C-alpha cells in the first residue's frame, strides 16, 4: 500500500510533536501549505495536526496548524491544506509531493515535482511516471491514480 514520503516536522522536533499529540489527543499529519487571509496559498508551511473531535461550537475544525510568525507561535485552521487534491509522484510505493511553493522534491529515480499549491511543475527523468491525486480524509492519506489526457 502506498504511503506519503516521510519528512521531519518543519517547525518542531520529534519530541515536541509527540508531546502535542499526547497532550491534545491529536495526530501529526506533516507540514503542509494552507491558504492565507488573502485567499492565496501561504509561501511557508505549517505543521498540521488532525483532531477527530473538534469543538465546533468554538469554530474549531478537524485540522489545525502551528507555525512561527515574527518570533511568536501561532495556531491556524488548516482545513484548506486538504481542501483540494494534491498532485504526487508514486514511485516504489512512496508518494512524493511538493508541499509548498518552491518545495522541489526529487524521487530516487530522479523524477522531480515542485510548486506546492501554487503550480505543479514535473520534471521526468525516468519513464513512465505515475501521478496520483493525494487527499486526506479523517486524518488518513488516500491516493488515486490520475487520468492524464494522453491516457484516455
């Protein structure tokens, strides 16, 4: 079964991630780009957590992000991180994605993806290349084969 490429947290060390998970009963999903106040994708990612039972009366959602801004820690609604599918490259059971603008990611075979949510730029080194749509549902990654125009 495919899985998302493993990366360390963007803002925190592993011990801090584990502490947040334990204290709040949440699951770390990784660092991802979210929409900013101006409805554009932020240029820096946030560390995203999934909470199965948010307090919706307080306006909480299933996903929240934590990041540093001007030396202060901030929390944001991170629903937008997974509001639309993300393009990924599936190679040997691992899905590689660009998580934010200018996050250029290369696979072991030399295929690269860049652009995060702002654009998708794929440089093929090995052929054929398998692209997938990545979604997150209830804190779990779902991978769906993309149908390209030349596949029809």
